[in-house]
C-alpha cells in the first residue's frame, strides 16, 4: 500500500459499517476542505500510525524505571526517547511528555509551581488568553486567585500595564502566551516583570511551538520557569500536551520532580503510550529541514493572508501578524464572526469566529475572524496558495448578506464560485495523510465497500 495516502489498504476482517463509513467520510472531508483553523494542523502519517499502534495496550502508571505495572520495558525506552528529543529540540532542562492535553499540561505546571495554591496573573480569555489560564469556566479559577491583563485597543500586550498589575498584585505565577495573539511575545520582558514581582513565569506556547522550535519565534526556554504546549497544533503531533523545564531556574532537578508528581498522580492516572510514541516521532520530525521549511511557509502564508485582508480594507488585530495567525476585525462591515464562519464553512473553508479587543458581541457570535496557515503549509501550500485562499475568503465576506448576528444568505453563484476555488486549491495541495488501516482497498471506494 501507499503509506502516505493509504491507497491499497485492506478491507477490515471485522465490520462495523457505521464507524468505518464515518472514518472514510471524515478522510474525504479533510481532503476536500480548506482547513484554516489556527488551532489545527495536519499530522503526518507516521504520527497517525504511532497513535494507532499496539502501544495502546500498554498500561504503565508512573515513569520509566519506576512503573507500577510490569511489561513496560519497551515503553520506558520510548518515553525516554520522547523526553530526550523534546529536550533537544527546545533546548529545555527537562521534559514531561505524559500530559494528555495542553490543558492538563497547564494544570500540572500550575500545581508544580503552586502546590498550596496562590495568585496567578494571566492574559484574559477575551484578550486572547486560554481557558486553562484561570478563566471562570475552568477549574483553574477555583484553585487559584486569578487576575488578568488585557490588550490595548490595537490588540497588543501593554508590558507597562502588565508590570503595574504585577507589582500591585504580587502574583506567585505570571502566565504569558495565548490562543488568539498574532504578534511576537517578549518572553525576556515577561521574565523581568516576574522577577520584579517575585513570581515564577509560565509560558504557554501551544499555538507557536513549531515556530519556536524552528527558530522563527523567540524561545521562552531561557526565560520561563516552565513552558507548556499542546502537541497537535503547530508541532503536527498527536493530541496531547508537553511540559518543558526552563534553563534559567534555580533547581531544575527539583522542578522536574515537582512537575512529574503534578502530572502523575496529581492530575492524571496512566500515561497514553501510543500518544507518547507519536510524540517521540513528532519531536524527531521537528528537528528536520522539512519541518523548518514548513514553518517558514506557515509564516509567509500568514503574512500573505494579512496583506490581502489589509488590501481590502479590513482592520487586523495587532495590525498584522508575526505568526501563523491573522485575526480580522469584522466590526463595521455588517458581518459578525458567526456569519463569516458559517458562510465560509458552507463553501468548504474552515476558520473560526473570535472576539476582538473591546468586542461588545458575546464570544458565541464575536466580532472577529481567526485564520491560520498551519494546515495549508503542512499540505505543501505556500504564500501564493494563501493569497488565493484569502482572496476567496474576502470574496465570500463581500457577497454575504447578513440579516442579523446569526442569520445570513449567501447567493448561490458566490457559493459555487468559492467552492470551485476551494477545489482548485485543495487539488494543488498534498493529500491529507491517511491513518492506519486496514480500511478499504482505496479511500474513494470505502463507501461502496462499507455501505449496505
Ligand atoms: C489549545 C491551547 C491549550 C489547550 O490545549 P488542549 O489540548 O485543547 O487542552 C492550552 N493553551 C493554549 C494557549 C492553547 O491555545
């Protein structure tokens, strides 16, 4: 079979038509849509295969050499390999690869830094922070006394404001990094503020971990006490999380022990060995020229999207981008984020609505649109593909007729044109890699084989 595309996969010996038909349908959906959700990426087939491997069958509470179950010899070596690679690609003092998600990585990092509770200063959800940084809906808000900093009208972090807040509040931990911040983060300045306030610094690079590893965004590792990230976004790994130790900390060994205990048994039980195998492969991939080239395309593609939006008169949060992400401010265009997202989805373009600074609309409607270039670049797309994608997005936004915050019509001709453009671009991109088989002789005839 073709490992990249999965063509030639065998029909399964057992049949569950309902599940396998849905898997096949999902594969086609991913190949035929233009995925531009900033929090998403596309995993190489090796990640999918590791993740679908027999490591799923290994139960091994604890850490390498210190498991509470037998039969973990191979898994021990894999986890050590994953940790070594993560340390190497980020230059970190240690790595914990067990968190099942980015949220769990943050829960564990906070628990390691604040075993008996304390005060946290983080960017608010509205300004682009993350739920797990102490938002009211998250358990983190009940465990710590949380205060937030925001962004300016222009969508930029005001470091003077952060410093003033930190010196007034004297938090135990300052968190930087978020989910909707398109500009570069100044980790050195954050560390200086944390030091002045007597706080530890936690940097969450979930969205930009690939650019950090590729040297296209400054690294927090020399400045933060702990660095967290999810592994399925820009790292193009499996769903999961990672905690890294900073290099400028008083006692990295002690911090590593505290992170270890905070992950297990603090917030999790058994690790996910299949996912750790996939992380090990993904961290190896991060060190390759291929990955670095992809990251360069991510950045140039995002700049191209920003240029097209600016050329068409759209305001951009942060006035542009240094990363994979463009946050367009739709206020004043008569179209909400909700309408834009739904209209584009109906054309096969996936983006998401997002609040913008001083947004008066609720998050479920939102005045902004967040667009990312990870998947486009992972499928081999470059700035030219991104420019065409942005033109088609702007075209749809220009054709949509809004009847209210969550009500619209899109003229059929505009939708048909957009769909044609999507098909053209997807046709030039690499296929989304296939997951482990056996599924069916080919992707396209799964339907025939599967459906009664
Ligand atoms: C996505 C994200 C997370 C959470 O990751 P999950 O794996 O979804 O729990 C944490 N922090 C930031 C900044 C993120 O963008």
